[in-house]
C-alpha cells in the first residue's frame, strides 16, 4: 500500500494547528482588562449631597444635667431597683414638691423635694461611716485656721459627701458617725429620741460617792435641767475612772457636769453611740456600718 507523504508545507500547517501560539497567548493574558470594580472605587468621588444632608439634619437636644428621671432618683437613693420604682410611682408612693406623681418618665431636678412614702429621699446612695476619733481633731467640715478636722480622717471612705452626726470637741476621743442621710442624722441628734451615748471619763481626782449620787439625780445646770441616764465607777479601776450615760446633745455637757461638782475631766472617750461600739476599730480608723447596724438605727 502506498503511503502518502506530507509535504513540508503541510507539516508546518499541521504543527501550527496542533501547537498554540505562545506569543499570542501571552499577549492575550497581558491584555486582560483591569478590574473595573476596583478601578471605579479608586476613582470614585464623595457623594455631593451627603454633606448637605448632614448640615440640614437638626442636632439632638442635649439632656439637662440638672434633671433625672424619677425612677432613677428613687433607685439611686437605695430604696429599690428602677423597675420596682416604676411600680411604686404608679401606685402613688412618690411625691415631688408635695405633689403626687404617677407619670412614667417624669423628670425631677436635683434640688426638688422628693419623698417616698412620706420620707425625704436623696438621689445618692445612703452611706454610714463610723470613726474612732483621736485627740486633736475638731468636728467640722473645714477650719479657717488650718487645724486638723475629722474630715481628714474619712476623706477616702466614700465618694458621696458625708457629714458628722453631732460633734465631739477637740480633746474628746471615741465614736463619731458620718452619713449623708439627713433624716437619720436628725433622728440621732434630737433629744426626744433618747439616743444612748456612753462616755468613759478620767477625772483629776477620785469621784466622791455623794457627788456620784448627786449627778445621778436631776439638777439644773446653766438654767436648764440635766438628765443623766446612768453613772457608775469603772469596774476594777480607780475611782477617778467613771462611766456616764447621757442622751443630751448640749455642747461639752459631760465636761460641764463634772466641772459643776468641782472635778476636771482629764480624758473623755465616747465608747458607745446608739448601740454602736468601738469593737475592732482602732483609734483614727473608720469602717462602714453593716446592714444590720443600719437596720437597727432605722428602727429607733
């Protein structure tokens, strides 16, 4: 059988048809169009209307910093949660400046008089700090003469502004309570509530039994009647050491009582105040009251 031979031209054509033109292939790959999406972003311009829209949009009204929602006011006072406060507000338990408020979302000002079940409340959480006061500190918020004050000792106790309940003179040591609870402070300082205050007095000489008897009885001092709840010698100590319990809030009343009978108080320490004691509280140190102690004070 005769075999047909391909011509050189045929061979070239055949090879050409079977083998792709690499130069053309490379040219095609290099000539691929760029990513239009990417290019369009790089050349995009800001929306000319967006700026105008922002300009024309009115600014939101800023909240008045002196106002607070009533439910938050009640919650901040430590009575209950905000959700519970809403329930109490609906039931008419809250008044603002003497008017019963039942409206949800009602706002009050910080200086408004807000009462809950008739009791005046504050938006601050109630704080109660007990100090064992050392000597040479005066009971005041600040002193023009630059003397040391009891506030120096409790400065880091709480972020709320607290005040001393009653006072101890500069040379008297012992228990001093601080709080931002105005109603509690008023109750603890008013004589009609008979708040117990027990002092340990060290005298310059032995207290005679007859004078002890006279002090235990009612007597007039500076034109006013003095009522001493109890007085006794300190057990297992010299008769210069005397315990005296009194509920009067008169200034320097304990010192004046002994001076009236011819004695000078060398040291005076308040060891008990309305059921609170110095137990585990070193001189110059403070502590927060426990919840049980707070509850006891509220029940007075």
